[in-house]
């Protein structure tokens, strides 16, 4: 890990020494996430219907380094993800909710390429890799008294308060039934992301950024112990299956930036001893004065 950090620092230093102009930015951001949980067990369970909603990504820290054509960012922050599902009865009505609640401290390392670049505005394509550390994890279910279509395999383990009928099972009201808790989720998740980002500079030192990114979880979020037990035991409200977490993240941030540009003296010094000639900076409509003004 130390070697990787040293290599990154060395690479950044090399780029900075070669670049004629670059900027460094520091700031904060906030936003929302929209999650999709791809779960093989839930997909084949008729009791559940997907529900889409936004969850808060409350706060994060942004550190960025921008060159002429590309940029690098590190953006540690908190995110809340996990899709929720309606619990549907045998008639298709919604009588409950299954909640997947995961909070991570995520550390996205991002690379962006400037697709559109003006003096005060940039549009960039972004790719990121995000090690994420679990802060909170739970999966719970609640529903009113209703008739549900339980898998016939679980009929032998139904509690006495559940009544089997010809078209389903009469189930009593359930509050906060625990399907899994924090210990059942892995402490580390890895997300790969891609999207677009805009950076707008309303003044010389302040930058407003809007970022939209799709993130894909590379690891099964639950522990191997939990998934093994899930496959080997019958459970009332779940069917065993692999799971992948995906989410879209929309953020808005503000940051303070500082621009660095090599002056002409430094550029002359760099060219000393080479066959290249120094060319002073020129601007449209300007030319050097060759003689003193008369009078």
C-alpha cells in the first residue's frame, strides 16, 4: 500500500512539473442515491415488488487536481444504499415493506477526462473505484395481517399463528422482523463507477460541481457464513440467492480552488541548455513595443 501511495505521489509530482497550468481544489458535497438490489431470491419470490426511492448521501469531502485535459479526485463521504421492497398479498395489494439499509464510508478514487472545456465551465467523463467500509447494515420486514403466498417448502416450519388455506397463508401482523443485521454483511465493499461531472467557476476561487454516477458493487455484500446458512436452512420470508448492490449517485458540491501557472522566468530556466527557443506568452490583439514612444 505504501508503494502504491508513493507511486501515485511521484506520478502527480511528475505531471505537475510538466504541466504549464493546473489547479487544486478542496470542498464539500452532498447528494442522494437511488439503489437497485439485484437479488436472485427476491426476483423469484412472488411476495415482493420492487420500490424505488432516494436515500441521502449526507456529506463528503472533495480533493481535486485538474490539468488541461484531465483531472484526479478523491472524495471520501457517507452514502446510504439498499433497495426497499413492497410485500404484496395474494391479490397483488401492498401490505408491508422489506427494507435493506446499508450505510458506507466510501472513498472514491476518480479519474476524469474533460470533454468540453471553457474558461469557467468543464464537462467531464468520470471513472471511479471506491473502497467502502460498512458503518450500518440491516434488513427488516414489517407487514399487516394479510394472506401471502409462502413457498410450500416452508409450510412445515410455519408458526401456529400462520394458517394455511387453499390459495395462500393467513399471516398475522409482523413488526421489524429481522432478516439480517450488521454482522451478516461484509465490512468491506468495492464499487466501480462511471458517469459525468460538470464544474462551473462563478468566481476566481470558487467552484460549483454537479456529479451523476452509476456504481456497481463488485462483491456479494453479505458474509459467506450468512449465505451458506441461508442456502442450508428454510426461512419464512426469504429465498436463497446471490445478491449485487448497484446505485446511482447524484451530488452537488462547492469547493475552493487555486490555480498554478509557471511564470516566464521558470519556463526560460527549463529551456536553458537545449536547442529549443523560448517563446513569450502572446495574446490576440497584442504585440510587443519595438521602440520608445515619441515625445
